[in-house]
């Protein structure tokens, strides 16, 4: 028990707390529809690949609409 250092547990606890808060915040923002539909950052199942596919699809759609 002499080697027990409570300060070493702060990093672990802060990471757990951060994850819990982030999950609750993301859930709240999603259920209240406060995030724009095109936002990909910090969202599940949204990545840079998803964004690039959306941009490419929009560009191709504009090309076909203009013809």
C-alpha cells in the first residue's frame, strides 16, 4: 500500500469521464437534430471517405443536370 499513488489514477478517470460526456453530448445533438446533415466530423459512420463520396456525387449530379 506504500506504493499506491492516487495521482496515477487521474489519467484513467479523466479518460473515462471524457468518453461518457462525449457519448452523451453526441447522443443529445443527434436526437435534437442540432448537427448539420453535411457535417462528417465527430459522427459515427461518417468519415473523410463519406465526405469525398458526397462531394463527388454532388459534382457528377451537377454535370448531368447541366446537360
